[in-house]
C-alpha cells in the first residue's frame, strides 16, 4: 500500500471501517496461545456493538473507560472499540500496586472498567476506596465477543456516542506514565496523535497488508498498543499476540504464525541471548527485521543478536507523550548507526541548553520535540503540562543527548539520572555498556551514590548470567581497563533482576531502594 493509503485514515474508527469493507475476512488479531482470530469484519461488528452498549448506558463523547486486562482478543477489542466509539480508553498497568491503581481509577474519572474474573476481586477491593460509582464488566480475555452489559445501570440521560461522530482531534487514549517519582501523569493522546505515529512507523519500516508482527509486549503500554496493534490496523496487516513474553515460545510463535517482523525491548533481547539452548531455529527466514525500542540496547547485545539469529535490528525510540515512535534508524541497514536512536521520525527534534538555545553537533543538552504526534496535555494537570513544554512549544523529553552531522541522535542519560562526580557529568549508560561486556553479566545499570568528597560516586547493580559467579577483582580490573579509575564503579551490587517499567526502561532511582548485598 502507498503512503497515501496509510494516511487516508483520519481516525481509528475510519481505519476499522475501511478494512472491514475492503478485506472483511482477513485475520487482524491472532491469539498465539488459543489460536482465536478476529478478522476485520468481526472487529468492526464488535466495535459497533460496544458503541451501542455505551450509548444505552448514557455515555457521552470523551467519557473514560478503563481496561484492566491481560493481552487477549477482548483487550484489543475493548481498547479499539472504546476509542472507535468516541470515548477515551485508559489501559491500566497490571503491575500497578493498589495505591497506584486507586489513584489512576480516581484521577481518570473512569466510568466503567473492563476486567477479567481473575482480576475482579482485587479491582473491587480498590474501587471501595473511590468515592463514586464505577461500573465493572467482567470479560473472558480469550473470548471473541463481549457480553451484553448495557443493562447494568439505567442511564441518567441518552448517550451521545457513535462511530459516526468521531473527529481526528478528539481525545482517544489516556495513558498514565510509570514515573519513578511522584504520582503518575495521565498523557492525553488524540486519534490524530496515535495515527500519526502508526502511519509514520508503517512508512519507515516498509509495512504493508502482507506483514504480521509478533507482539509480546503488554497492550497497556504505549509500545505494545501503537506498534503492535495500531500499526497493523492502519496498514491492513495483522498481529500475532502472545499473552506475555516467554523465552520458550517466542521463536516457535514467530515461526508458526508466519510473522514477518518482531517488536521487542532490550530486556527481551537479553533473555533470548541468555537462552544458550536456542541457536538459530529454522524458519526465521520470513522475519524481515527486529524493531527494538523503549530503552537503550547494548551494542554488544545488538551484534550478538544479529549474529546468532540472522535478523537485522532497527533501533528506535519513543515516549508515551509522543504516542511511541519518534526516532528510528533507517530501513537500509548500511545507513544505520550503532548506538544511535536514529533520526527524527514523524516529528522535529533539536538539542537545547539550559537556557533553551539550540546546540550544535556533538554538544550535549536536552532533546526536545515538536510534531503532530505530541500529546495534547497531562490530564487535569495544567502545571505539569506547562512544565513539559519550552516557552516556544517544544516538548521536553528529559533525555540528555546529542546529534551528529548526519542528523542521527544519541542519548547519554536522563537529566535526573546523570552521575555528577567531582563536577564532571558521567552518563550511566556508558558504565552500563562496559559492565555488560563482561562475560558473566546479563544486565547492568549504574547509579550515583553519595560521596563526602566527590558529591557522588558510582555504583552498579548487575544481573549475572545463569551459572555465573561474581568475581569482584575480575570485574574491577575489567572496568579499570575500559573506563579508567575516575569512571570505574566503587560499588557492585548483585541482584536477581533490575526494576523496570512496562516499557523495559530501568527505573534507576528505584535501584537505591534495593536491599541486597554489595561488594
């Protein structure tokens, strides 16, 4: 399909309607665990049925509907159907603690929650803390049709929702960020924001109706939602969705469902490489590329992945605030830059200093963005919304980086996570990559710790490979040889796993809370 074909869809509603008319019997969503399929015609009929039930309950355009469900056909329908009806979908992180869940349900003004029988008791206990009524509809995550819930409550007034009323600038998604400090921020994204990102991704990765992605990331995260659900939707392609990531079933699922591309985060790459029993399975020839995002991928892991599995890796970067992808490396493998998040994709980007002035090549500063995929606001939070943008309207990412002469961008760390030792800024990622190169280490993350003379010193939290034993002297010698004395960590902490958000990003500020034995 041509670029013009991608860009014809002004709303999620229009994309669903369009492919239901053009390719009604084609599979759009395949559940890898059960084999259940949703074709485009069924997707449309399910979305229309949901819109009718919302209207029967008196819902109005812009009302919030939360989805507290694992990956499955009904989670996909609940999210797409809510947005297609002109309501705002609020996917909730299943890893949320009770206090976080209570905050999100209360702050979002949710009127109804879709959940599963297994999650219902926990949800009900949390809803008791909210001082207003919230409807709950239990759904089998693996079913292929919704139950009739339109009679659970009598409407106070007629509803005004309908798939024929949705506009491109209407809010479609309310997604709360998993920030490491403070309460979560509710990012409001419109149909236009979401489709801009999905269309840009499809164009950059040369996707068409014949393509199928293996999706193993949760739909409650922006990457899983936009990249593995909306990108196939705008192209008329398909997604083979797993309930969750599994090392054992990842490659068999990709092969048996004839996937042409895979979407992962660096943690998945690390686990696939750590599975020494798996080399290159036969049947991977159909997979054209591997897309990785959400966190920095170690160059050593990238090279090892390509060498073992024979699949080229395209590094990208995105934010919840930009509806996922906003940088990508080129499709042409010879033009990609190892360690770079790529060039701006679907948005403008620049590097600025502390005063907001643009910086030149190789000068370090904050990455800022502007474009049609940038969020509308933080929900009910004008102060945070104002602080998120520069005075001239650029979105502040909080990422410190630089760009080279060819327009490729590089991230060296988060503004709040930079280690400042004796007045010198040290990017944690530089330390991470050196420690990961040690043959005993699977994963690593550096943080700053207090020091009476330097202000901060460097600690590294690391995860060992299966069967490895930590050798302090060997690690110290390795780091001294690679980093020199000033940048070498003074403390090593072995942990079972690193705390990560749903996107795969290490939550470095939480590392200091871990109570493990240090060396």
